[in-house]
C-alpha cells in the first residue's frame, strides 16, 4: 500500500470523514467488511481510496472491541547467553505470520524475570494465546504463572512446564544417548558431560532438559558396561544411586557444571574457562560432551590454545547446531533439533485452541520429536 507523505501517521476514521465531508458512521461502515453492504458502491470506493491514500491502519483496541478478536499471539521466552532461543523465536514468528496472526515476543530478562510484569505487558497487547519458550524459572514459579492466565497456552522447550499444558520439544534424552554412544564408538573411555546448570546450588534440582541430557548420557555409559563417578551432591541433584565400580577398562562417565562468573557475558567463556581449569588440574577427559555449541566452541578454543589435539587427544561435541559450529577451525559435532517442526506444531496447536475452544481442550500431551546427530571433525579423525 502506498502512502502520501502529506499525511501524518495515525490517521483516524474521523480524519477521513472530515476529509470527505461524510459522517463518521459512513466511514466506519466502509472500513468494516461486515457493514459495507449498507453503502452505495461509489461511496464505498471513495472511502477505501482515501483510506489507502492516507495509509490508514485500524487501531488495535477498536478492532478488538468491534470483533472480539485481535489475531495476536504472544511469546514469552528467555534468551540468556545462548543462540538457540532466538533461533526458536524466529521460527515461531514465521509460522505465526504465515497463519495470518501477529506476534508479540517478550524476553523475561527485560522485566528482571518478573513473570507477572511480563504477563501484564503481554496482556496489554490483547494477545489471544501465549507460547512459552525456553523458560527456566523454578517449577513453582512456572506452575503459578501458567495457572494465572485464562487464555490458551502451549509450552516449547520449557524446563518446568505444568503437566496440564501441552508441551512440544526435542527428545534430548535420546539425542544425548546417541551422542554418548558415538563418543564410545570412537574409542573414548573417559567421558565428561558438561551441563549448563549454573544455579544447581540455589534450586536444588535441575530442569527437565538438563535431566534428559543426564539420563541419555547415563544410559549409554551403563549399557556399555561402564559406570558414573559422581559426587554426593550430584547424586542428590539427579536422585541417582551409585553403581558398584567395575573394571577400569570399562567407560567412566562424569558430569560437571561450568562456573558462571559476572565477567562471563556469553556461553563461550563458560566452555573456555572450564577446559582451562581441567587442563591446569591435568584432568582433561577423552571426551567432552557439551550441552550446547557455545560451550563446545569455547572448550575447543581453549584446547587449541593448550595444544590439546582435537580429536586425537580430546573429542568435543555440542548441541543445537548453531551456524558457527560448522565453520569453526575444527567443525564441531553437534545435535540438530527439528526446530521448524517443533515451532510449527506449537503454533498450529495454539491456533486450534484459540479458534475452536469448544472442541479443542488442553490435553497436557507432551511431544518429544527426534533429533539428528551431525558428525564433524571434532570427534572423528579423518581417514
């Protein structure tokens, strides 16, 4: 639609009525498809032409009052210091717009993780439904927050989504099981799972996505005849009972959490300094299985700095298939989540709940879609 520069933004129906010397109601009828039949064709064309010339856009509040619909979907997400959440929101926006809706996206960090303030800001946009993406607040906070809303909701990759809310995510347990098996098949017998769960001490238990990574790692080690060597604190965090130590020739699995300091403004620093610490303590394992690509890239950089051969001495893998993982000095083996399918399913389900409330009820069903291992040079020595 072309606009004429002589008109300022925010032209109202009253402005158009005055320009054409028509009544306000006549203009309103012309701009509402339900009432256009009441006008003569020449009057309707006159109003529509003037509205286009002025760049008229209906006010959202007036549209909601008149139709009861806003066709706006809200997304509440947490970006943090990782690449994946922005990638997910970008795909959500694509499917929301494709479905004829508008998107309002809010990062909880903008409101210092105050979920009530976040919700109030979103409700001011007259959203008809909400998608929660990548939230990592405590389970009690999430449950209370979800329960306070009276509009359709779907969760995507949320750590603590309530059982009655439908949840779409990647099957990270299976993915990390397969990734651990890959490392074992390459000959690794000392494997370290590096999780991104910096506030374990404060919360006492990790979110479901962290637990899935741990379970996949543990199962692969156990099936290979190995065992996990965990501290008492880690056994408590994951509610894990120690196994009897077996032959030293069998795989040994350990888990660790990178230390987050105020000066670490990105996840690359977490992996870099964690590997540096392992090197200083002469505790570098044969495999470092990282919870995401940023941490893996940071660890890879520290390995190069320390002249630790990758993958000859140390195998490193990540997750999320961030774009840089394929183009780093040593391309990083990673896990590719079916993000387009996950986001498309979430948007379609939310719209079903919005448009057919009498026939579409929340089932609490959780969808866990399979991932794909992307094998690159950081874990495999080229023949």
